[in-house]
C-alpha cells in the first residue's frame, strides 16, 4: 500500500492551476494501477509461506488479562522473539465464554493470516451458550499446553485428604459448598466428574461461581465455601504460605516440587478433564496454507522463549496435531456437553 | 519500625532517574486517559501490558501504579467541567462538582478534587505500608452476608438522590437494576433479557452505560438546545484559581470523612471505587441538611470533596489487597495481577518475602506518584477550566467522538456503539423529562452486588436466612442502618410539625425527601 501513499505526496506537491486537470487524471491512473497491483500481489501472496511469516493476527477470544489473553501474548512473544513471524498482533474479542470470538472468527473464511486461541473453556462456553458455531467449524492447528486444577480447602479444615472430604460430601451432598470459576467452566466440570464417580447426583451440587482463583481462596477464608477448585498456578503460593491445603490435582502425574500432593489417578478417581489450550485456523484455508501455519506453530512451540513461558505459567507441554487432535477435540466437546447435561444446565 | 526501614529502601530503589521517568510517564498517561470519557485506567494498563516483555518488573509496575493513580485523579476533570465522568468512580463527583463549575467555580472544583484525591490516596498508602499483612485478616471477615449488609447500607445512604422526585427516582433506579441483570446469570446459567443476542450474554458494561447516559446524553441535550437558549453559553470561570482559606476549611472535614469511608472498601471486592463514592456523597448530603444554610444543589464543595477522597482512598488499600492477598479488587488490579504473572510472580502472602525489592519499590512509588500527580494537577486546574471556553459545537462534537472511541476501544465491537447510541438517546430523554440519572447508575453498581451476595450467602448456608445476622459486622451495619433511618424519620417528622403540614403521610417513606 505504500506506493499509493507516495503518489499522494507527489500530488500534493504538484503546482496549482491549469495543470490540476491533467495532474488529477495522471494521479488517478497511477493510483488505480498501483492499488490494483498491490491488491493483486497481496491476494496472490496471502497463500505463500513468506507472507504468513511476515504478518499474523492472533485472536484472543477473552478480555485483556484473561487466560487466553496471556496464552496468546506468550505465543506472540515466542513467534516474534525467535523471528518465526515478523509481526504478530493480538486482538482481544471477549465475551460469552469465547463464543463471540469464535463466531467472529468463522466469518474470516479463507484468511490464513488470522489464527485464534482456543481450549477447554471454549468447549464449555459452546455448551453453555448454545453457540451456533462449534470447533467443527474451524480448522484446529495444534493443542499446545495444558494446565491442571487443584482441589483446595482452608488450612484448618477438618479434612486432610480427598477421601476424607468425599466421605463427608457423600453424607451431605447439598450441604458441602464448592467454589471455582464460572458455571460450565473446567473447574465446574471436574467437580461434576468427581460427583458422578463417587455416586453423587451432580444436580445436587452447590457451586458458587467466582471470577478467578484469588476470589475463590477468599471465599474459603471467609468460610463461604468449604472447598475450591481452581487452576493450580493460581494457588500454588497460597499452599506454600499455608493458607490453604491441597487435597488433589487433576494432573496425570505428581508435580516434582509437590511430591505430597496426590493426583486423582493415584487416588483412583475417574477425574480426567484438563484445561487444554490450543490454536485454530479459519475455515476455508487451503491445505498449503494450513501446512505453513502448522509449521509456524510447531517452530514457536519448540522455541526457547516458549519453554520459558511454560515454566513461568506452570503449563505442561501437550503438543498434539493432525487427526488425533480432531478426535481429541471431538471427544472433549462430547464430554463437556454430557457433563453439562448431568449438571442440569 | 521494620516497615519504615523497608520503605526507605524502597524509596532508594524507586529514586533512580529511570524509575522517576517511568512514574512521570505513567502519571501523565493515566491523567490523559482518565480525562477522556470511557477510557479508564484499566484500559491504559491493559494497553501497556505488552510493555512487561521489554521492561524490568520494578520499572513496569512503577509505571502501572502511575497510570492507576493518574486515572483516578484525571477522571474527575471532565466530570466537573462537562458532566461527563471519565470512569464510574467519578460519577458521584459530577453531582455537585458540575454545579460548582456552572456557578463559575470550575478551578476551585478541580483543585478540591485534586486535593481530595491526594489526601485519600496518601492516607490509604500509609495504611498499606504498615498494615498490609493485617489486611488479610480483615478481608477474611467479609463473606457474602457482610457484602449484602453493605449493599443495603449503600442503597439507603444514597436514597437521598432518589428523594427529590420519588416516583421518577424509583423509575430510574429500577431501570438501572434491570439493565444490570441483562446477560447470562452467573449461578444458574439462565439468560436474562438478552433477547438471544450473543453480544448481550455478558451483560451491558457499566462503562458503556455511564458514558452513554452522562456524556452522550449531555451531548444530545446540548445539541437539542443549542439554538434555543443562547444564554446558556460557556460560563466564565471567575475568581482566583485556587481555594481560599475558608473554602479549604469547608472542604477539610469532608475530605477526611470521605477518606474514612473509602479505606475499608479497597480490601473488599464490592465494586471497587464506585460504591464508597456514592456512600460518601450520601453521607455529606445528609449532614448538609442539618446545617443552617444547606449548600447541596448549588455546588457544595463538600459534595465533591468527600467522594473524591473516598474514591482514591480505595486505591492504596486495593493495591495492598492485590499484593498481600492476590485479590484483584478492581478491573485495573486484575490486569496488574496478569502483569505480575507475566513475570512469573504470584501476588499473595509470599510476595513480600520473595520479591521484597519489587514490593517496597512499588509502595514507595505510590507516594512519589501521588506527589507528582498533585503537582501536575493543581497548576493545571485553571488551564483545564479554559476548556469551557471552546465553542460548544466543537467541544461537544469532540466529546461525542471520544465517547465512541472509548467504548469501542474496550471491546472492539460495533454492537457496543449501537448500544451507546441507544442508551445515549435514553439519557437525552431522561434529561428532557427531568428523570434523575444518578439512581440508575447506583442501581447498576449496587444491584449485582446485592444480588450475588444475597444468593451466595443463602447457597452457603443451605437456605438458612439467619446467616444474615450471624456475625458482628452484619449486626453492626444493620443497627447503623436502623439508626440512620430512625434519625431521618424523626428529623422529617419534626420538620413537618414545625411547618405545620400534615405529618402522617411522608413518615411512611424510607426515602426522606430533601428538606424543603
């Protein structure tokens, strides 16, 4: 587009008077030609790997500071710092569990230079909001990382293990007050999984939704809730400080620095939903373009900058692409929908 | 005094030339953003978030702190001059502040606001330095039952804004409560008044409503009258630019009362800085009625001083809650929490041990930011007041543009622009038919707080209503409430008897009409 700007500058410098008529015609011709050429080349170039590597738009379907926002911005940083993509722009489209972003993204059919962050929260959002679009309407590129939930109680709570809590819960299913993220969020769904596994009707669940781990811990402290489910990275420090006790985590294996904190697998409960995050491409993207995007995402995932991001955010690498990814997402979506039904939502 | 020596180290840390530049840049940016309607300090911090990749943590947080405080200083400027608050915490400042400006006392009003913001902020920062760990215990005493009691108290404290015309006031209040319920209910997942429009699933943001009703509504109103009453041309701002000794003495108790009201609200997540500003305004208005010459309605300096101090008194304690508890009390604090996480730091009980340099440097920079902002704002007060000299068509055209810009910048959604226009028209109609705007905004702020805390409390207790009178705090609040209502009923009855009018009918109302 810069050529036409330059011409505009020349035009402004042209002497006034009779020449304006001719000048205008000449200018118009040059402008038309240069714009036509520019748009022709940009359309042609959109498909090439080089073009994708010079400019990408990365949609974070959440507000600034939200989970997807930091995921997208860490990704942006990885792509930029290693020179994988020259210019990456993060655009926030918040709302309705990510489904506003999704319905917006679906309209970008064939635009390979726009990608979007997605994950478990979106499959939940699709189910809660009865979204007209689902992840079947876009082309998933990769699952990148997961993070895990921790089940925590107040430090002086009468329960020291998950089993003790479950016994108490079974005795009074409605009386135990849970807290965690929004309704239909991964926090809520893993509780439903645990309820089903121990023979409690999820509809009896008393769940107080809160915005984030800080507020959930606060409800524990004030005695409003008995037990909280939140992302482990949000409460690790609170466990260290001795304000809360961790009962169990949803990770497949114990964390090295918390060897005493058991996983649900260790304890023998069928609680296996994880908070995954990934990247999708717009529908109608050509296979050639899709391959380039997959390559870009793979390279940024292998970068040192991304490894650093994983560590800082306590995300676990769970890279997955191709047909297995499609199956995984389909399965995740089915599970989420079934659990929502069990919860009576 | 260990805290003091740590703070001194913090000052040493913050007083590097580079960090001072960051404080200054942050303050300027925050003020600029605060001045524009719709753009709050949360917006500015959000836009600066990518800076965290380039700057070292101390520099970044010092700048964020400048932006945060700058926004709270700046938001009252337009509220006073143009009746268009920069963000929700400045709504209460429009009530008397704009009347002062209309009466030709714009520079004094701006100075009152700046000094109020300074006093409130300073006191709360001092408190945080010495009491940050104790804050943890205080906030743990606040459960949903306590929030509910506070919400009720705030409703009653602000009911005087309804009182001038009870029917219209209630109409506006109910409208506000209604707008606040739009969206998907957070507990049951039920859709409420969303008409199946996905953009409404998350509800209507308070920013959009505030900007639409107060700013755009004012623009429409001025536009509709511009050729009809030429007399209402720009007001000459008369007199000296600064507060006289008498004015200062008049405002001082209000600043202090406002600060006292604001302080505890920084720690409890009940709507950030907005709720205490309304309460402070309500308290001053009620106190004003007992004076021999009531000033409210004519540009009372106390009606501006108290909410300004209250709003800023929350900032220090709010930052304390963020640092010591990891509890983001306001939108800005939530974004700063995200910034901490970008650095791999988790605010919470351990932050003071793990990153003492950062924490004390940040606390020290709060003080520096306050002083910088006072120095920036006081001399600029008469300058800002000159804005009123811009011919109205240009001035209000500019405001309309900034309204759209501010709302679009938060969500990048054209839907919000239509909403803005629609609500702006509603604001115009309300002005046209003299329906007060304040109750609507108060309803929007307090309604959701009352609703969620009522529900959370009942869910937590298993449907047992006795939870609401279970703790010392709730009982104290209700007793205070009963006293306030009792006193105003007695006062009203006495006034009525004195006027020898029929006393009986009015006493039944809780909302006591403004003494007249």
